[in-house]
C-alpha cells in the first residue's frame, strides 16, 4: 500500500473510532457539548471549515482516482483474459484490480464517514442545546404550576371566607330585620294607642 492510501486507511480507522466513541450511550450529549466548547476548539474553529473542505476535496480526488483505476483494470481484465502470450499477466492485472477496488472502498468509506462524523457532531451539539432548553422549560413549567396551585388555594380560601362572611351577614341581616319588624310593631301599637 502506498503512502497516500496508508494515510487514507489510517484516517478511515480514526473516523470509525471517533464515530464509535460518539455513539457510546453512557456519555451524555451535555458532556460532549462541554468538550466541544473548550477554548482550544474556539481557536481552531476559524480553520475548521477550510480544513473540512480541504479534506473533502482530497478524499473526492482520491475516490475519483480509485474509480479511474478500477475502470482501467476492469477493461484490461477482459482483454488480457483472452490473451495467452503472458500467462502471469492475468494474475498481475487481477492484483492491480483488487488493489484499485480496495482503494476505492477505502476512499469511498473515508469520504462517507467524514460526512457522517461532521453531521454527528452537529446533531450531538443540537441535542445538548435542546436538552438544556428542556431543563429550563421544565423548571419554568414547575414554577408556573406551583404558582397556579398557590393562586388556586388562595382563591378557594377567599371563596370560603366570603361564604362564611356571607352566612354571618345573612344571620346579622335576619336579626336586624327581625329587630326592625319588632320595632315597627311596637311603633304601630304606640301609634294606635296615641291615636285612640
């Protein structure tokens, strides 16, 4: 394997390792968010988009080179299979076809996992933000619920007080009414006595 393909294969293995680490269930998204928000990442972020695009371009070029090699050795494969002039030429062509296919898979999966890794980091960051928003909204909802319960209890107390005062007032009004009726009767009797 040449140096460029060894580098791409190492890059592929590193990507697979990172994706597996990101998918571990016991590391919460908030922890990843803290890791992603280190000061070091903030300094690197200015170069991150350029580096990402550069790596994408390199992987696309290597992928297209591997596609070209596969096509080249696939067409040679049919020509040399019928040729009997060199007996080991067929095996040599098969070996080159195998290597070009291997390089195609390595560069293709490396390109694919690079895009998956970028999307995975974005999704983990968004999930961490949403979980923190969820916590804030949950505490706000609990506080609102507590306040609503408190106001409902105060409302019930006021209704009970009004009812009890209403009953007391009714009793007082009835007593006053009876007293007024008695006073009226007394006055009527006095009026009759004075007029007779």
